[in-house]
């Protein structure tokens, strides 16, 4: 399980509850978590705030080597 998924479960129990707090649909969060869509900077910072992720740790939650590899394609 990814670090981000673990944090979501720790703070919100389900990604559905997290999606509600973030103000987006379940499918939106699901696509992001499954790597089908990238995270916009605005959403990253809002999510980090909701998940209480310190600024210096944001990269390790939202930008893994797998995500970076997909972005190069």
C-alpha cells in the first residue's frame, strides 16, 4: 500500500470520506490514487493540509518514482 493511501486511511478511514473532505468525487480520488491521473499543485496542497502532511514531506507522498516515470512518457 502506498504511503498516501495509508495516510488517507489513518486520517479519514476511507478514500470516500477523504474525497468528501477534499470536495471532489470518489472516482476523482480513485483515479489519482491508481495513477491514472496526475495531481494538480492546488489539489496536492489542499490534500496535504487535510492529511496534515508537512510541506517538506509532500514529495514523498504525492510524487513517487513510479509517478515520475509515467510523467516522462
